[in-house]
C-alpha cells in the first residue's frame, strides 16, 4: 500500500483522540438520547457505552459515572466508576471496559450512567461463562438500513426471554444519502426515515451524525439494552463493496483519498460502538477476535474487508469472444486466480490456531462470525423452472428502472456464473485455503454469514467434495433483498434447486437467527418479522435446523 503524508495522518488520526487544550467542565443540561450499550463480554469483563448529549451546546468535558449492579433497582451494587469523561474529541461518547473480579462468570448484571444529575436508561449484560456450560443463546443479525424499514426485528430480540449476546455481522449503518433514487428511499420517504445528513457520508462529522441517527431508533436501543453486542463491520460502515484500497461507492475524484475516508469511518465506528479499542500499536482494521463460552463453544469473529481483500470482480470484467459472446472460460481463470483472498495468511493462521485450541479444550462448537455467504452459489437459471412465457409475464411486472438489470442477470446466470461476486464465490482460492485450515484442525465449524439480506442454510464442501462446515446465513433487519425486486420470481427456491450446497434459501423475509448451542446439538431458528413497514408485527420461525457436533444436519 502506498500512502502519502495526508493518508498516513488520516490513518493515525483514526486511533486515539489528540490532546486538546483544557476546557471548562460542562455542568449544564444533558440528555441520554442514544441509549446505552454493552459489548465484547468476557468472564469478568465487558465494555459499557453511552453518549451524553450536551443540550446547551457547550463543548466542555462532562463528568460521567457508570454504575453496575446485580439488580435493576441498583440496591446490590457491584461497581461504581467515577471520573469518566464525555467530550467533543470523541463526539461525547463514553466507553469504559470494566475488567474486574467482582464481575462473576456467566452472570447477569444491570448498568446505567449518570451525568450532571441525569440518569440514563438501564441496560443488561451477561458475562461469559467459565467451565461447565449447559447452553448458550445467541441472536445473529446483519444489515440494518435506516430508510429501508422499521427495526422490528430488534424489538423482537429485545422481547426474547433469553439472549446471552447479539452477534452483529456488519452493515450496522449505510453510507447513502436521502435523494429520491438513493438506496432504500422508496421506503424511507413513506416512513419518514430520512438519512442524516441527507448526503452520502464521507467525513468524520458525516459518519458520526449517521451513527447518532441510527442509535436514536427505539428498537435498536432496546436490543442494545437487552444484551451485549459482539460486532464486526462489513462494507457499508465505510462504503459499498470495500476492499483494502478502495470501494465501489468511493470516487476519489470527488470524494478524496479513500484512506482518509476509511480512517474517518473507523474512528466514528470505534467511538459509537460498544467494542474494545484496538490494541496499542495494532492496526485499526484488525477487528478479528474470539470469545469462549465456557466448555461449550468458541465464537471466532473474522474480518473480510479491510485487512486483505482484493478488489471485487464484476460482470463488467467479463471478457468477450470475437463474436461478442461472453468468454466464460477466461472469466473463470480470473476468478480462480490463486492470489484472490479475503483473510490474508496471518488471519487465516490465527483462525486455525483458535479453532485448534478450542477443540483441544474439549469444546464441541467452533462458530465463525463471517460477513459474506461462503457457499458455492450459481445464479439460478429461471428458464429451467418455468416456461419462457411465464418468465416474460413476470418480467413485465417489474419496475422499468430494475427490469434491464434483472434481464441481464437472467442471461448471465444461464452460463452457470456465480450469484454474488462480492461473496466468497468471488474468492474461490481464498475459500479453499480456509477449508484446508478447517481440515487441518479436524473440525467442521458452524459458519455464520450476513450481507446477503436473505436466510440461508448451506453445507460447505471443498474442491475434493468433502464437507468442511455448515453455514447459517441471516437475513437483514431492514435492507432490501434480491427477492424484493423481482416480483413473483421464486429466487430462493431457484437457488436451492440449482446448487447442491444450498439446503434452503429465503430471499424475501426479514429478521434474525436465534442460535441455541448445547453439548448435543446446535439449533438455528430463522426468525422473520411479518412487516418492516408498520407496527404491530408478528414473528414466525421460517425454518428450524439442528446440527450435531458430528455434522448431522436436519430440519426440525
């Protein structure tokens, strides 16, 4: 990577705030408009977060106190941490990692903040268990587009009788603006969920404002207050289809140096998310980390965007033969280039070591928190599912602005090309190297994926035809899927019919996965909300799958 001085300063600026001149303390009126949150729990630790909004506009530091107790009334106090500061250098966010033997493993705690005589809402957090652990319950989420719809799935999660942690696989915010044609604004205009600021976000102030808007959503606040979040980013926390040196939705000629934009995005992310700060001297991008749930499971969160990912291929790169027809063989050579990767050797080695240690410790489950779909998924040949006349009728019902793109995709997918080049299908050599890592550990992990705005249950096989993992993909909280744009075309059924690795796919439902782990089995419930356009709503289980540590996958 070649960095000029401006880029380097931008990257360095993404870490800790620079020292500022002393300011008078702000003792004026404040409010907790963005709720509270916890994250990255350990057996004796957790990260606690809030944002204190100064109502007077004064920029002085605000003194903040964190209280942690065993009961919601705070009669059984555990710790009281004073002298925390909310200041302009971190956009008045407060984040404190409490690592204290007073926090007991596998225990529920309540927490709140106070500032200038005002008390925040109360949140709950559960520390990770140690030793014998009978079960773990995780909610798995991804892709929450603010204008795309209501966050009803988060309300449903907050109402669950038990959630030990929420695993967020990325796209916590989106970068797009509020123009009539901007992503999700067909719903956003109807719901009056208008992105702030109303333009595409590029600067630190922009990213901070967008994070702030998302955290005003009451359903998201309720989910954060309900349980600790364990998060990684995907692409939209910076810009669509990010890779190590750029993004599809970044135009240097009008939006400047990508490294500067990325640094601003990551700084805002670390300020506004309940996640541990990068290690001193470490890379901001190194968000990969692991969590161990007693003797039952390890959750291994990986980074697939900013550490090692090559630029995505697109079908605009598809070579043409002399007669103008697609040269599929030449494209496949490009796609299978051995250098194409997402993880990088260091992270892949860390994944293998972490899985091996977890397995050696006797834990039956190793769960990979991964951003994008890992299964081999060819685009569906719709002509094999229905007569051409019926296809033509369905296409005629599509909006004029989307019909040409869908028609082009239908023609491409007749050639057996992948459904999504931004997923692992765009990096088959890197995927095979990861499968070799799984093989070396003797473990078939559970792979979790987001990004696709669809539910998936997949069985993952290497090039030799040996199964290497089971994958559960969560749909979006509110972001639109392919199925939302193609009318009556049965895309989910077409994908499962055309691809041996795809056991089930739902390309229209919105919701989350509830993953329950016990020593005998892992049960994934694909939970959908009935609508993202109104309240009230209903929740249903679309499908429920069980997998044993020996790899037996069944619908239950």
